[in-house]
C-alpha cells in the first residue's frame, strides 16, 4: 500500500551516473524526487580505481569518489535515496507504481537508470583480481596496460573492439575464444587478423586466473584436445557479453532481443511518463559521461512531461 509519504513527482531507478545526474536535475527543478538503489550508490563506475575520461578531472579520479561527489551534489538539492531492489513497475491510471523489496512508491514520472552488468566468466580468481588485472572495458582501462601482454576473452564484436583498442597500449594481445571461428562482423575480423600484435587461441576456455597482488597468469583448457596449460599475462579483458538490468520491466516496456530499452532522443520510452537513461538504453555508448548526459536529458523531459 502506498501513502502520501510514498508519493513523489519522479522516481529514479538505479544510482549510477545516469540516475545520480537525473536526480540532480529533477531535484534542482524542485521536483520531489526519489532514487532507489539496490546496492551501493554509485553503479559500475564506483568500482573503477581510476577514471581518466570523465571531464573536469585532469589527473583522473577514483570511481567511488566521483559518484560520491555526484550523490552529495544531488542530495544537497533534496534528492531522497532509499536502498531497496525494484521488483516491478505498474501503471495505475496516470501514476507509475514502483514496487520494491522495502515497500511501494508512486510517482508521476519514472526514470529507468538500472544499467547493465558485464557477463562474468564465473571462474576462480575473476572476482579477486577485478580491478587488479581483470577488466571488462578497454576504453576505460587499456591505458593501465602499457607495454605488457594481455588476453581478451570472447569472439564477438565487443571482444574484437576491445582487442583493437588495446593495440595502442599492450605489447601483445592474445584473443582466447571457445570456438574455432569468430562471431564478429567480417570487417572487424579482417582488421584483427591483419594486426600483427593480435594472436588467437582457438577452442579454448579460461579456467582460472592467478596472480599475487595483480594478475600474472591464466589457466587454459583446449576443449578439443583436452590439453591444459598456463599462459603468462599481466591483464585479461573479459568481453563475453552484457546483461541489462531490465528483468523487472517485463510486461510494461518492450525490450529488444538483448533486453535493452528503446528510447527516442528525449529518453522517452513507448510508455508516457517512463524515461530510460544510461547503459540500460539500446545503443548507449556505455560510458559514465554518456550515462550522465542521458540522465540530464531524461530529467529535463520528465520535468516538461509533468508540467504538461
Ligand atoms: C570496472 C569498470 C570500469 C569502468 N571504467 C570506466 C571509465 O573509466 N570511464 C567510463 O566512462 N566508463 C567506465 N565504465 C563504464 C561505466 O561504469 C558505465 O558506463 C556507467 O556506470 C553506466 O552508468 P549507469 O548509471 O547507466 O548504470 P550503472 O553504473 O550500471 O548503475 C546502475 C545502478 O542501478 C542499480 N540497479 C540495477 N537494478 C536495480 C533494481 N532492480 N533496483 C534498484 N537498483 C538497481 C545497480 O545496482 C547500479 O548501481 C567502467 C565500468 C566498469 C565495470
């Protein structure tokens, strides 16, 4: 049951750069705004040890500090935050009901900013060395691997794009793929095959990641020959897919085959009053700054929607 205490002008789902920026804009517009976050406020970027490509920080900034500053800035203007997992969204006449593990809330508009998670390999050492040699985003982290050998796991467009991005930094890039051919587009494959720094290991899965303070080697298993061996590397980029956090929206929004939300350039979804911003959106560039930009746009048009 919702009561007046649970009624807001805008509810924002997800406390990453998209949600925090949306919250800053809606709060500054004097809209009664609630941000709901299921884990730690800050989203994916808060796990990045150093963010070098967020404008305004010429010496880079710790990801946690960056989102902590964003949260403090939005809270200063009145954004309220609750820690709870959103389990469903429903339309109730002209209102949007947001169901959470800690009770329900109602608003005139909602901004979906629940991001996406990198698919994990789920192998020993992966979690332990995340941020210490295990990485999921070459655009974000390639510069930390200058003149050292790295591996890229995966065989699709994302994996090849990661490998091509690493050419400028790493001394050698070994692509490890569980099949004997790539799934990436022909043009990307052509680029990768013609690049002398990139080597391929086929029919092989990574079974464990080992190191001391940082990654030193991976344990490999050739699934065709059953051979098992180790390879020395300083970093491993895992690019085996992304999973948008949209399961709780099934039945209310149409999701594409990958689970992403389609929006127009105003961040409007097909349901009036429901906006989407950041990594959760189809064709997002999946960067902190683009997520923040989406959040500002969604808030701007949510305000106009409520005024109408
Ligand atoms: C290790 C790492 C390093 C990175 N480094 C960089 C970098 O250097 N530069 C850069 O630009 N980008 C970087 N990125 C990418 C960047 O983090 C993302 O593009 C950005 O965080 C996306 O912001 P977002 O707000 O859309 O989503 P997210 O950051 O994913 O935030 C979504 C939030 O929603 C919450 N949520 C999900 N489901 C629910 C639910 N049902 N109920 C309530 N809350 C929910 C999540 O807990 C999360 O906090 C990095 C990513 C990773 C993983």
